[in-house]
C-alpha cells in the first residue's frame, strides 16, 4: 500500500495542494483530514532516549531522528542517534538531507531504522538504486511552497510524486 502523509498544515488555505494527491491506494492523513481512521503520527526531532520514551507513552506511531541536516538544531550524528535507534520501542525513521547512496546505505547498516526519510533533492534514479540495497522503507519529503506564492505548478508536483512512486518510494511526506 502507498501511504501519503501530510504534516505542518497551519490552516485550510494551505490545503490547495491536496488536489494533486490523487494516487491509487493512497491514504491521505494529517491535520487537514482528521476524519480518517487510519492516521499515523510521527514525531520528528527526537534527540534523546527519554524523549523517544515520552513520545511512545503519548501514543505516537513513529519517531524521527534527524541526521546530517546541519541546518536543524535537532540534528544528530550517527553516533548520537545510535542509542535512540537501539532503545526506541517505536519504529524509527531517520531523516537524511542530500546524502549519496553509499552514505544512506551506511546509515541504514549502522542504525537499522524502520524507514529512511529523504529530505533533499534526491532523484527517482537514486530511489531506484536505494530500493535494490536498502532493507527498510524509503520515504520522501516533498516541500511545498510557502502560502501565498503565485504560479505554483501543481502538475510538476504531481509528476514528481508519480516519478518517485514509480521508482519505488514507500511513502511521500508532504511538508510545508
């Protein structure tokens, strides 16, 4: 099954991109669609085992650990992420920014995450390459333009998502 998650929606005006979220077997989830029964929650930016435990007790479905995204104050090294990945009672999603295939595979081998979420400009070709070697799910973030931006090419977003699905991506995370 293909899972589509949406995060970061602040108001209904940001929901314009939902018209391009038309995939066979997709399940839209998130703040804009709270009536869905199959909502899954991932809390990102976990930096300690204690935080991972608190998130698990609060009922989240996944935790996200950011690695190699130096622009984030919650970014960890692989060494810092290891105890969280090893001790979490929830499936761990490692979020990676513009890593190359070898770096991604090394991170998967070292941390054994449930999924890797690609945050940067990764191509469908890279996704195809990773699907051959990764033993976890691959998720891809699609970053939407800020609210109010004129001339957004929705067809280009739709085409990008379809090319990633065709390449084997397991989930698309729409982020604002």
